[in-house]
């Protein structure tokens, strides 16, 4: 038995209603619509004032993908005022392919000082099996120089992955983090070196 398709008009009205209690469930239901119906509504969701609605719209554009969605995510990553939205845009851009997303995410990591955005970039790229080790090493090197302990810990975890893949430069960097003042970073370094 197939689930009946949601009423697209009702979903659209809920998304643009300005009421997150209506918008959020409606955005979640877009997964049951074909891309050509869902994407225009996700793009409208990105224009709403509530950051939660924009953030969920970014997540949706990582699942329902087309060129317009890519462009909207790039705009959100580079220009949204809320770090939650920029972080979700970073996550979703990777779904369009790591080769395409890498230059944008690297630039975002360098230019956006928000720890949430940086951590999203780290986790989104670290999950990619086919990402070149040199890119991960570059990203991790930037991360361990960060002021924020959470970002440094994320960098240490990437270095640990590279150590498992026999990158000597990563091992050297990880050894230097064993005495990091943040216990999370030191623990990630010790754990990574014991693999």
C-alpha cells in the first residue's frame, strides 16, 4: 500500500505561513514529493525569516538536488546571517559531490570564524570515503590551529583517520597535540596515535 502524496498546495501555504510550527512539518513532508515539486518550495523556505525554517530547507536541498538548489546553498553558505543555516548549507553541498564542494567548503572554513560552521565543514568532509588525503590534511592543519577546542578536536579526529591510512605528516601533527590544553583534543590525539 503506497502512502498518498501530500497536498502540495497545503504544504506550500504552510511553508510560507511565517509560523515555524506549520512550516517545519511541511518542509519534512517534501521528501514524499518529486524533486520538481519539492525544490521550488525548499527554495521558498530559504527565503523565510526564521533560521530554523531556512536551516531545514538547506537540509532538504541536500536530498532533493538540482542546479538551482546548488546555487541557493552556495548563497546560504556565503551569506546567511545565521551560523546554523550556513552550517546546514555546508553539510548539504557535500551531497552534490566532494570534488565540486571542496573549494567552497575550504574557503568557508578559512573565512567563517563560527565554530559551528567550521565543525560542520569538518564532519561533512571527514565522512567522505573518496576525499583525497591531501585535502583532509590541509583541512585538519587549519582546524588544529583554531582557537576553539571543538574545532581543534575535529581536526585531531581527521588526523587520526589519516594516521590509520598511513599518512606520516598526520602522525607528526597528531603527536604535537598530545599536550593540547583542551582535554578533548589531547584525548583525540592519544586515541588516534594508538590505532
